[in-house]
């Protein structure tokens, strides 16, 4: 078989079309990957670029505060008073909950662990735990949120 016959053969044309299609397919997948990374960067940009451990966007926190999270696993709101080993918190609807804190409870402000003595009235908190028979929420994890600034 000479070069002219090989260049005119159907096998070469089918092979080139398949390689070209494979190249386009890889190009499309790569473009999707780049777009996905850009969307993720934008999402982190809305959170201040630091994800859940750093400063969050104030609009996000304002929207979060408007939603009331109350169930057997957690509650969010503002600390009203602290009296070890308990504290009282109030949700945005005015519902007050007693939260018990044990030595195994993890309390975080940003990336740092803190103690119950550092929790103060007017702190915004999210508490995860389980409800006891008495209605007290036994805290497993407490997150102190940054203060919410007024939304303009």
C-alpha cells in the first residue's frame, strides 16, 4: 500500500474523525471543570473568601437570622443569660430555650474553641444537640456567630 492509497483510505478518515471527536469531548469536559471552579470561587467570595470558619457575608447572616431553626437537633438565636452549666437563648420569634452545656460540648467562635465563661448575653448562636425530656436542649456543639450588621 502506498502513501496515496493510505491517505485516501476510509480507515484513516474514520480514525481522524474519532480522534477529533474525542478531542472535542475532552475540551468540553475541561471547559465544564473551569466553569465549576469559577462558580466555587464566587461562592467563597460571597462568604468573605474564608468559607465557614472565617467572616461571613453580612447579607447571608441576615437571611440566616430570619429563618428560625428549631427542632430536636438544634436552635438558633440570641443568648439572653448565662448561668453555668446552662444558658437561656431566644429565637427570632421570641421562643426561649434553656441550653445545658457539659464538658463534652464544643463551643466555637470562628476557628477557635472557647469556654462557656466567654459566652455573653446578646451573642448570636447556633446550638446543635438533643432535647431532653424536660425540654432542655443538651448542647453537643455551639457556634458563636459574628454580630449582624444592618443590611442597607
